């Protein structure tokens, strides 16, 4: 307790920084009330001696023991000595309480009745601010264990320990730690803020961002190295630097970005998570492709070559002959009008691709799902086990030649239904995926691309970077990471925004639809490019059950809060297995983590070989397949041939060794 001359009640000492608890966003599972979304004002009251604010950075203050009384003093004001010798005056000064208005002889400021220092010999008055100027420059900041003092009254150039940048201005220094200084603007930043208030609603987030006085590498690593949601830049992961963050939503921002203190703030809006201004006219690009495609039923060939057709447009259900993979297929039209007819009993046995029922039917041309009739199917008998099928547009509408392809402009690329390789498998020169569908190729150069990449557009727009034109560029080596999968690639092609430092891999842009259906969730799952707001658990993939990095594109169900890797999403059958964590290590293609490794492969064909008495099924290896019957190496995550009658399985490339033995 303390008594002072100008107040009738005792005063008690209050510590403003005692028992300060960190905000734990992760444990906050209850719905937030509307008032919780607005940052509360920091504690503040007025000192009755110096008339300056009392805030938490002074840490201690005295207040009246009666809660109904608002009398309060800074600790250093309350503990002023009754008599002191001040270097600015030759006589002792005495603390007194005047009941008249008075003027300080040092600063010439007028004051109302209250406490002051008085020299009896000179009739000189000094206010508390002038007497205790050094104490007023001392603060106790929660970011640092020692008191901080403002040593200089003039601006200096110094590195700020809060934001890590050089500032010119006034600083608070630690007299114990010689290299610790905080710029005054950083020292008094609000502990909580709504980013829509500080950025004029250009950026927005549901929850207030909390000021964090550290950025430990362990936390950043656990959060998959998040980037600033304003400028999209990485953080300088030094534990001493401060950031604003919403832990629940993995929403991080630099100090300058969250408070709009960065110079030329408007110039960075197109790079980060804020809205972008449209930089092209629709009339100039009438055929511009807007990605991602709505769902799994869409593809570039369908977009370019399909149209609404009546049954009359298909002819009289004629049989089309096509040679593919060393055999002649007689294709017959499968459509709702011919089901049950004598001309096509095969219709009664065919069901379209349906991931919810784990039914897979892929086109042998573009290797995309066949989800609707009409389409063409091999007329082979049931016991011949031929699963050959084609979209209508892949059967009759594909051009026979592509000129001036960006990846191979020196020669035209010719449509090829057969590639002179084992099982018709080739390596696409654009998306880097293996494919056993149709190709556009240059035999002279041994260059091939799949049907989708054969029609790779020169320009697109994409939802992940809206309103800006993305153009295909070739850079060797690539200069940036992919906005969608956050990976670099050894491929030199990418879609790039000339206005921003943004790149998207062709395979991520062209092969990942906006919405998917999957048997693991009864609702449609939508692609996401950033962590989900209000996500109340750790991220993991429902398919492979491994951790999921929410900064890389993934598919998410808002209703069930379930997520899957984008490269696990195509896995719908019991015979398939995840390849997210292991495929790229094994094959070393460097295509990033966004696309399923076997997305362009159609499995299930039956092959007879001289090296084994039973027919072999072309399949993806799974754990239960064990080792190869030829080389004994593991078969999982590889293309294999498996015998359904005995425990025989070999790598695709080992089959040639088997036949020659």
C-alpha cells in the first residue's frame, strides 16, 4: 500500500504483465462470438500526476484500492521522492500539491491543480514529466526479459529486432543486451488486429491475427513452411522476429504486410493472397481457356472437339476399325438408344466410369474417364477380356497432325495410336508422365506428347491466380516454384504471369479439376490452394493416411472436413494404392507432388507371353505383390504384369528378360 499527498485513499500496486497467457487458437473449438472477432483495446488509463497514458509497457502502476475510484499513477510517478536534487537546478526541489493552476518553468506548459515540484528559494515550478524524464523513457516489453530504454532523443538508423529491418527513428534499447533494439513503431504494435481493417479490406481473414514475438523454426517446419498471405514471401526464420498469425487457420503475415507499413504497398497486391486486377480484355482472347476444368469429366480434347450430337450424327451405329497395341479392334457405339438391341448386346454389360461405385472406365486415347454415353467400345467377345474404349471425340475428331507445338516446333507432331515401345508406353515430353494412350509424336526425334499435352494452349487463366493472363514460357533451368504444388521441376515449360512472379506447372494446370468425386466422401471435394479457415484438426490424407501440406493444392470436403492429396485423388479401386510419398523417390521424374504418377496409364489389359504359361494382367504393383519373379526387387509403385492364377509377377521391363531366357 502507498499513500500520496493528492489523494485521500491508499493505493495498491498492479502488475500489468502478470500471468499473461498465450493465445491458443488450436484449442478454441467453440464457435466464436461476433464480439470476439474484433480486437479488444489494450489497457490504458491516465496518470493523475503527469497526465500521460499508463499502458502495459510501463508494466507497473498504482491505483486506488476502491474499484469505483479511477485515481491511478505510474509506478515511477507514485514513488517520486519528497525531496530531490535535479541537475537543471541548484536548489533542492520539494514535492507538493498545489490547488491552483500553474506553469512549469522548464517546458512552459500550463497545468491544473495537482502534484508538482517547487523550489522555495526561487519560487520555481517543475512538472513531474520534466523531473522524471529518464524514467518516462523506460518500458517493460513482454517480448524481452529486460527493461528497454529510449537512449536518444534524435532519430538514428538501426536494425529493429522485431521486424529485422533497418529503420530510421527512435528506438528502445536493452542496456543488458547490447545488440537488442526495437523501433518505437514496432514496440507499440497492437497485439491483435483484423487484417481487413489495416489493409482497407484488400486482404481479409475471419479471425483476428495475434502478434507473436517469435518465429521458431520448429513451429514453421510443423506448419510446412507457410508463406506470408499478403506478399506471398517466405519468412526469415529467425526465432527473434515477430509475425502476425492465426494459428488455427495457418494464416501468417509479416509485420509490415499485416499493418500496411511496407512502401509501395499497392504494388505487391497481385503477388500474395489478395484480389488481383484484371490485366487483359476478353475481346482480345475469345478462345481463352479458363482453368481448372469443372470436374473429372472435362479435358482439353473434350473442350476442343466435342459438341452436342444427336444419334443421327453418329451414323447408323457403324463399326469402326482401329489398330492399337498390335491388335485390330472393331469398335461399336455404346449409347442409351442401342441398349438391349441385337446390334450391341455389349451395352448390357458396360457401365460408365463412376468413382463413387468404384467403377473404372478409361478412354484408351486420352486416358481420361468415360463418364457418359455415347462412346466406342471394342466389339470383342467377353472371354477375350478386351477393355479398349474411346470417347467419341477421341475416335473421330482428333486432327492427324499438330504444327508448331511449343515443346517441339521444329517438326510437326503426328497422331499415333501405336508407339513402337513395349505395351505402347511412352514418356510425355510436356507433363513428364508415362502414358499408354494415343500420342502426338515425331518419330525422327523420338519425341512424344499425350493427347492432352498435344493441345497445350499458349495462354490460360487459372483460379489459383485469377484475373491475370498466364502464358506458356520455356526457361532452362526453371526460375520459380509452382503456385499449386509448391515444387520445382526439371521441366522447362510452365505457365507464367508476366505481371507477377508466378508460375504453374502445365500438368497441375491442365490435369487437376476443380471438383472431384471420391468413394471416401459422399460429397464433392473441391480443390484448395491454401489452408482451410476454421480447420479444427491436423491435416492428413484420407486415402494414404499420411500428413498433408495445406500450402500445396489438395482436395477438401467442407462438410466432412476431410482432405486428400491431389495425387491420391484418382485412386478409386481396390487394386490401386497411394504413391504420394514414395513414387517420386523411386522414379525420380521430378514432377512435383501435385499429380498422380500413373494418371496417364490405363491398367487392366491382358497379355500372353512366352515366358509364362498363364495370361498376365498389366497393373500397378502393390505391397502384397512382393518381389519380382525375375529380379527379386520390390514391385510396389511400379508398372508390373501379374498372373491371376499363380503367385507370379514381374516388372514391365523384366518381361523382356523373361521372354529371352
